């Protein structure tokens, strides 16, 4: 007799766990939303949200909008680093240099063990040279953020690599005359799409939530701008935090839909 049915949780257990986990996420978010909606007399109003999203709010909360723009630019550059540098390197290591996989994995996962403040101490001399040669724009933080997201992006991409027989796909494409860029872009990348999309989402989430590196390297991003504005208006950071979380949730839904396998019609 199979014991799988006895090991698997019941529907009631799954529902209970889902409700508990959902409440843990929902309660702080709802509380923050009510905090931004509650007026001084206790009534609920959208005045603060209307002000924050109006042209007047753009002038009043200018640092936050500038910081958000910088963070979105950083997110794009960081995602490009992950997709154009990390992902091809992982494919190359798994296909051509499998003996280097353990050492490569150790190096890539190392940043997760280093505190951000220690990482900044090591990056400070490097950023001194970057500032002299490339300027001090906020986009230069993408180099540091690219290191920060390496462990998370690596795990997401590696999970897809382990689920796909890349060697067989690559050899089949090569036998048909495809060059290596074509193999990576047109054969392997579509099969690794869930991992690549997950790595992109994680990169965006890390960039939007990072504070320590930007603060210590004196760059204006979303999180540092909210700290500055929060000293004069306690409601603005809460409003923009909810907007940022909404953006991340929408990205998560988009990635879940885009990463869903497409089933084509079969012809008899």
C-alpha cells in the first residue's frame, strides 16, 4: 500500500497554512495602508495619496521621485549584468568546464556571507577610481548590486539549469550548424526562462530594497530618499513603500505568467 496519501498534507492543513502565511504578509501591509489613510480626526481619506501622486507632490517629494528613478535605472543595469554576464557564464561552466562548477559556486555564493558594511569597505577604493573615471552617478552602484544579487540570482538560474538537459540540446543545435551565440539565445535561454525571470525579479527586489551600500557610498536611491523625506513627513515613506511593493507584486505575477510553459496544439 502506498504511503504517499498519508504523508501529503490534507486540504484543511494546506488551507490553514495558507491563511496563516497570508495573514503574516497582509496584516503589516493593511496596517500601513490604514496608517496612510487615517486623518487626524480618525476618518479615512485619500488626501495624502492624491497629494503624493499629484504634480504638487512631485515637487514636494522630489527626492523620492529622483531616488525611485535612480533605483529603476539601477534595477535595469543590474538585471542586464545578471542576464548578460552571470547567466552565460553559468551556461559555459556547466557545458564546457563542469569541474569548475564547485569553485564557481563557492565564489558566487560568497557575497551572501559578507555583511553589506564590510562589502562597502572593500568597494570604497574601487568606487574612488570609478568616480574619477566614470563619474559619481547613481547608476555606478549597479556594479556593487551585481555582486550583492549574485547568490540569489545564481540559485534561481541553477535550478532551471538542473532541470534541463542542456548538453543534449546544445549538441543537437551544434550538429545542425548553430553557433554558440545562437545556441545560447535561441535554444538554451527559452528553456531556462523561468530561472532567468526569477533571477530578474530577485535583482529588482534587492535593488529597490537596498539601503546600506547606497548610504555609505553617498548615492541617492529610493531607500535613502525615503529616509530624508521621512524626517519631515512620516506618511510619504509609507505611501511609496506600498507603491514599491505593488510594483514588485505585479512583476511577480508577470513573471509567473511569462514563465508558465506554453502548450501548443498537436497535429495528428
